[in-house]
C-alpha cells in the first residue's frame, strides 16, 4: 500500500452543516481547507441548508448527522437542554474563553451562554441594520434617512423595502418595542405590555403598508439581491446585515450600510442575530472538532481567512480592523453601534416554538390589519405555551 493510501485510510473525516449563502458557506470551506493543510490527518466537508431551515430545523436532529453545526443562537437553550451539543467552555482553555468574552461583538458571546457554560463559539455577528443604494438616492437628490420621520417620507416615495417573512416581521416587532422603551419578555405572562405592543404594531404596519407586498415573501438575502439587481429599492431600514454586499465586485451594484434611524431622538434598537459554531455531542471525532472550532474562532483566523472569504466575523478585533473596513466601505465600523445595543432574544428550550408561530401572527397583521389587542393576546398564548414546552 503506497503512502497516499495509508494517509487516506487514516484520515478522520468530519461533516459540518451551515446555511446557504456566501457568508455562511465560504468561510467554513476556507477555514476547513487551511485547517486540513495544517492537520493533514483531518478532513472537513460542509453541507448547506436554506436560511429558513437554518432558523427552524432542530439542532438535535442535525447533531446526530453532523460533527460541526453553525447554529442560530436562540437554539442555545434547546441544545443545552437536550445535550445535543457540547459545552465548549469545558473543552477550551480559560484564556481562550476569556478572549472570546472580552472581544464579543455586542452580546454575541453571551447569546451562546446557557447555565453558565458556552455552547457555541460566536464566529459570526449580525443584527438588523440599514443599507442604501447611494447612487439611486443621489440621482434623485435624496439623502440617507436619519430619523424615523425621514424614513416614512422616503417610504412614501416607494423607495424602501425590508424583510417581511414571518421571522423577520417578528424581529422588527421586537425592534419597535425596544425602541419605544420596553424590551419584550419581561414577564412570564405577556410578550409586551398592551400599550407598547399596540403602538409597536401600528407603527410597524404604517411602514409596511408603504412598501411593495413582494417584501412579505423576502428574507434579508432576497431584499439585498433585489436592491443590487434592480434600481427600484434605494433603502432598507432594517434587515440582518450582510457585509458581502458592501464589497466591490460581489454584486452588480454596491450597498452601503449604516446604523438604524433615530426614533424619539435615539437610534432604534434591533434584535441580535449572528451564528455560533457548535460541536455535536454525537460526534465520533470530538477532539478534532474542538480543535477546528478553536482554530476558526481565533483572532488570527477571524481577522484574515474567515473575513477574507466572505465571512462576517464574531471577534471584535475584526470589526475594528482598518483593513477589513477598507474593503467593506466601513460596514463594520458603521454598524457596530447597532450590534452593541441589540436586544438579546430569549433562549430557553421552548422558545423556538414561540418564534416559529408568532412571526405568522405579526406578518398576517401587517398584511391584513386587525385588532392589535387580539394580535397581542394570540402572541401571549403562544408565549405561555412555549414556556411550558421543553422539547419543541
């Protein structure tokens, strides 16, 4: 048997699952390739799933099929409750974990902490931010909105869009609530107070009704693709940011990204997103999976291989890098303030049941109107049910 066959026979092959976008896939492929070059006996292959599946699919099922999982942080509690993923703070050095905590982008690090353990490395950071086609605005003699009233005025010109599928409609509802001065989920009976909830829904619908109904079927990626591939949308006030579209050559037209508009003299608050890298507790190659996770989340890799291959790093030093900001038209510097004040969604085990269903309730109201108190009552019922559901 020749040397190559011996190496191939001894090769440990790991599988990872991520989501279907340049930002989700390419940095994982690039870091895995480099990791294999440094560790010839380990090979990692990646599969991708849709953005909707990324938000909805149970990580317990995925953990049984994959060694490495790129996850949405609201799954943290479920992952911890089912022991589908490993507490990485039990495997990585205290110094490494401390660096991750110190260099968190907003509350990204904390979003993967549950029961005082870290269940995924925050390799990617995001929150809804604003974006603009400056060429369209300049052609019409218009400026990037600074206040909510500016936003409404631009929306009335038919130049505004935001992501309106159920989960994004729910995230924007949270944004209105927080920006009106009250965070959701402060009690175990109600999602939000009736007063704040009604006002948030009404403001949300007022803006939504000024946009093309096509946006109710668009996730953030689809909004950005519509913005760069046509000249109909000049501004998006809130959609989870994707730095790819701020890089020259990535798409037909360039997007510039900004902090959110001001409401009542303060910048609006959005709901934290981003992704974490988790290791399956079912993996047959746990030491190797941990080693790769440590490599990918390291400051050196986050600021270079990860960011240079379409990634949106979760390490603060990358967000502050002049080099990375130079190639993204200051995407990271411009949007960092929004990340730093972003609302952290609940992560208890049953919360995904609420998120999966409450978005439909909000989106239906935005599209068809209705009684705000009835909408809030329906959401409250889902919330109470989710609190009593540890396995959904």
